[in-house]
């Protein structure tokens, strides 16, 4: 998959599939938000949205349908140390700048740990889907610059599903800018390790630094944390499984 042109217009059918997956992502985020505080929330959010649409589908579509390695989605350990250090550098600069003048509202230790567990999960599926999957196909069809902008736009519109963001135009514009920032971070190394490291502290600060999210934080309880950790482990298992499937396919002797 060549990714070396800034702007062009050669849309492929795969980008339409990626768009449909994004619509499904927004829809199930909206549906899951209707059931916060009930078991159905975890079924729709962690189950269908996170594991199904944002992780399993991109992995299956890439490896099984397209017969390509996960590295085309930026899911790779190649030059992982560079990806880590670039991510840490960008995260330090961006987080440091954001902390200036930001009043942090620390919950008690347990809730903070629950929050971190949930953000570890949500950041994983966001990076696999928005950066690894959507941005990759956008770039193949439209070039690097449109891909970054479209990925940022999708990241912003995805949050329409959350009741505390829905209808908040300034917040959606902010999320659009943040999404572009994450997309650029990903494009620097073409590795989701980088954008994951950049995204995670920003996600945590979003809840710690915004008073209007404190009420939302009551949902960061022990049950949510455990389910989030299980979801994260299953997501990582799926990544390893499809990576091994790719490796097996490329090393098997021709029949």
C-alpha cells in the first residue's frame, strides 16, 4: 500500500466499506450511551463497538479479506523503539502544554485507577480504528493530507454518540483538532504505538480537567474497570491471533 502522495482522488471500494464501518461505530456508540449504568451498555460499547466494529472487523478485513499484514494498519513491532520514543516526546510536549492553566479534579484513588483502566481500553480501539483502519484507507484513496483531515473529522463526529458532547459544537471542533493531532502523530511513524502513547494521557486529562465530566465519572467503577481490562486483553489477543495468521500465511510453502 503506497502512501507517498499528499493529495489525489482515486477512491476505492474499500474506502466505502471503511465509511460504513464508521457509521456503524457512531450508531452503536449512540445506542450504548442510552444504556449507561446497565449491562446492555457493556454489551453495546465494549462488545459490539470496541471489540466487534473497531478491532475485530478491521483485523478481519485486512488479514482475511485483503490478505495483507497488520503492518499496513500500523500494527507492527518494526522500529517499535522509535515509535515509543516519538510518542513519549510528543505526549510530553502536548500534555505539558495542556497542563498549563488546567485545574485538575482528582477523584479518589480507586476511581482514578478505574478511569485509567477504561481509558487504556478506549484508546486501544480508537487507535486501531480511527488511525490504523480509517486513516490508512483514506490515505490510499485521497492522499496523506485529506486522510489526516478526514480521520480527525471522523474522530470528532464519533463523539456525537456521547450525551455530554452531543450538540456541543465548540467541543466537536476541539475534538476535530485533537483528532488531527493524533493522526499526524500516527503518520510520523506509521505505527499506532506512537498515537496510542499520545492519545492515552490526553484521554485521562479530558476527564480529570473538565468539571462537567465529573458526574460522568461515576460510571468508572470496579465493574467497568474489570470489563475494560478484559476487553483490552481480548483486543490484544485478536491482534496477536491475526498477526500470527498473517505470519503463517506468508511462511507456508506454496501448495
